[in-house]
């Protein structure tokens, strides 16, 4: 029997059975459920008929719906109790950490009958109550957590754009922390105003739905912005004040996004490596003809006549027959012998480096 952890919360016995039957015949597969809620605990047991199937399953890295499964040998109840007690003692501090940031869920909440709700309009109060109920419903699902850096903003003016909203958030973040913008420099990673796909404004652009999201780089800046802007009558209007709260993140979507980012980074890296390896060697190590050394003058003339014609930088070819008006001892280039040709030959690259210089040809 093996013990499987980090199962998806929507996985049932059939899904667990189907995932492990490829290792061999399975006797049973059980997902552990909570007694009160009837929801999965994210762990389960799988029993095989053969020991070899169990060993194969333990040594294999598996994932189910984007979650890496942790597979170990199952133990009896007494041993499990001892191990659980030992883990509790060793990791008290770690278990005390709120990984879903639920303490931020009530940040910015204004309840009816409080001093902050006295001058608030009834319409705004209903919006806040509705938003808080929606948040509570979503947080019942363990896949949701409260973001520490992303804020949701409601009651935005219909003509407010992203640039103006960014400036407002940075301004009130600095005010909340009591520092100037030049000294604090709060960085906004991302800003988005949700717009309608069907309706347009006067300019023909998609019409704003009057709510959006702002993501800061630091939690301190996001918290200061929320506390300074939320329910502030000086930001927009007295009857429609900004409603700010920390937004919720779906951990499943974040994991998928992280996988896509890693895959794209690996793909771009492999593409650059392939492009680098496919570059011709001649580009990295040029071998111009002009730098080649001329052949020795001791070679017989019969060899020089068999070689193809070369450029001005190469050794002139000797011609056996005489030409009209020229001496028999002179070659095609007008030189007496090959040694003289080597002295007077001007390389082609020297002409390009000195464009004002003209060479004489005979």
C-alpha cells in the first residue's frame, strides 16, 4: 500500500485508480474525505497486488492536473500518529503561517453602524456588503488565496484611464507611508480597468465597467494605498467613494501561468542556442584572400600558368609568349620577374582603407 499526498481536491476514487493502474493490478484506491464537510483532504491510499508495482509507483515522478504527487510507503495507525506528532513538534512555526493570507480578507471592510459608514451612501454600503459575501464564498474553496500585492478597486469614474489610475494609486501609497514619491518610488507592476466588449464610450473605445485591479511590487505600498484611498471622499466624489480590498488569486491559474512562463523561457533559450550553433564558421573566423602569403618565386613557371587568374593581391601569372611593343622578359603585369611583382603589388584592402590613393596600372 502507498500513501499519496498533494492530490487535486476534485479527484475521487476512480481518478486515483485510473492514475495508478498503469503500474500493475490495483486492489483498491481511496481518497480520504473530511467528516464535517465531505470534502477531499488531498491525500489517499492505493493498494497493489504485487510489491513490484508498489516500488515502481514510488520511484516514478507523477502529477495530476498540474499538482506534483508525493508518494510514500503507507504505515499503520500507530506509526502514523507518532509521525504526525513529530511533524507538529518540528514544524509548529511553519504550520502557524497563514499561507492563504486570510488575515487580509477583512482589510478595508466597513460594516453597517460603524463611524466610517455614517456618511457613506446606502448604495455604496450595499456594494461593499455584496463584495464581502462574494469573497467569503470564494474563500471556502481552498484553491483561492488573498493576494498581498494586488488590489481590486470599485466605483471608478467612467472616463478614468489606466494612466490616471496608476498616478492616483502611487500618490496615495506615498501619502499612506508618509514619504514623498521621489524618495519612496512605489512601483506598480500591472494595472487593468475592466471594460465592456459590447458597449463603447464617446470616443469609440470599449466602455469601462467602473472597476479594475492594481498590482504593486511591495505589500507595504499596496496596504498603504488601500488604507489611504478606501472610502476617501476626496478621491472621486462623496456619494461614490472608492471601494478597495485585496483581490483573490486562483492558485490553479497561477500554477498554469508559471508553467507557461517556464516553457516559453526554455523555448527561447533553445532557439537562441540553435541559432548560435547554426551560424557559419566563416562569419566568426574570416579568412580573406588578401591576407594569404604569395607563393615562393622558386616554383617553375609551368605551375604558375596552370593556376587560375587571381586578383591584384595575388602573384601575377607569367606568360611564355611575347607581346607587341613589350620585352620578352616582361610578364603580363609589366614587371621584369616575380620578385619585382611581389614588391610592387598593392593589396586590395589597402586601397579600400585609403580611398584617396590611386594606383597606377601599366
